């Protein structure tokens, strides 16, 4: 039985294809700039990470209070309704539960607080005197997520057979090398081909495999 369950956030815990980073940009009135960046990202995503620094720049001058409030609103609006039941059942089975994402850490912290997650990682934007500068203090792209997972496994004495990774995009594939990978509600053939199984909504269907 696996000991660690690793959730991606966008498209898995949150029912959105847009992504929390981009939803935050919409919320502060930077939707047009965000969509321009997203179009470029879609062209580049299979080649490797791109666009996190550019996204971060959209938030320059916004208060951290606003970012936290909007992060809470996004989680409340897009959280899959069955998430609470799934995490409760996984807890009852004794699993560690983490969420690793390229979203801003504010969104991950909302999820950590709501579900007492054992670990999270996300992009950290610089804040000076309560205002976002537009710089990334700590970047979390697809490879950083995988490194964070590897470090967590080493710290907790976990082997590959102890780990289940649940994701939906190519940005989750580096993490998939560290455990059994299930593709949730993915539309990407590369992700389907890398998965032990493709799982369709609702999220409770994951419990069949774990």
C-alpha cells in the first residue's frame, strides 16, 4: 500500500484548465496580458518550462493581502466538491498527502490550511512592505516539483513503491518518475501514455486505484 499521495492542483484538486496563476491575473485585471502569455506557453510547454517569470511580473504593485484574498476565493470557487471526501478517506487509510504545483504559494497555503496537508510547494513571489514586486523569490517549475518530491521522499525514508502521483499535464511527468503515476482527466496523449491508468472524474474514482 502506498504511503504518500502527491496531488497536482490545477485540473486535479481545482476543476480548472486555466490554472490558479492565470486566474489570479484575471482577478487583478491583467487577463489580456495573461492570455497573451498563455498562448505563448501553449506553444512551448512540450519543450520545457517557460513563462513563470513573465507571469510573476503581472502582479507587480498588488498588495499581498489582495493576493491572499483572491487565492482563497479561487480555491472556494474551483475546488472539486469531492476533494474533502477523498482526502478524508486517504487520511483514514494512513496516507501522507501533499500538493505540489507551479501555482503561487498563496493558493497552496489555502489548501494546506484547509486539509492540514503534510507538505506543499509553489512559486514564491517577492513581497516588500506588503506589496508584490513582480519578482520570483523561489521558482517552482515541473523539474522543481520533481526535486521537491525527491527531497521529501529522502527526508521521510520513502521509496518509489511508496508513492502515488496524480496529475493531468506534461508538467507532472517529471514527478511521475518517482512513483506510480495516475493521469486524472487529462487530454494530453503524452500524459496518458506515461500513466499507470487514466482516471476520469469524479475525483472519488481515484480511490479505486489507491
